[in-house]
C-alpha cells in the first residue's frame, strides 16, 4: 500500500523489519520502488512468482484483497525491492 508514510521511499533507504511479538528484526536496504494503481497491475507487471512463488496469481489477488479493502487499494500499490543489510 502506498500509505503516506511511504511517500518519498527510494532506493538506498533503510527499513528494519521486526517479527511481531518477538525481539527479532533485520535491517534491509531498498533496491527499487515501483508504484502501481492496483494490485492487478502490480501482479501483472512484477509477475506473481516474484510476489509469492508458491501461489497462483488469482489466489494472491484474493489474499491481498482480504487484507486490504478497496479504499486502501485506491491509495496505490508499491512493489519494494529489498536486500538484507544485517
């Protein structure tokens, strides 16, 4: 989702991911950011196997839309490439 907090996100930025409910985390570096108008556009452009290699496109689309309702999808969708830093 292209939430306002992601405005200006660019290659080279750092993002720390934390495992919810644990003290585990990892630092990543953004390698690229691509913006799409919809989840369908994102999956078509990026390729479903790049998002989840174990689920077909339609299953991924249904799963994403169960999490993010239409009003969130209208914010725009981001594909963010990352690499592990630590």
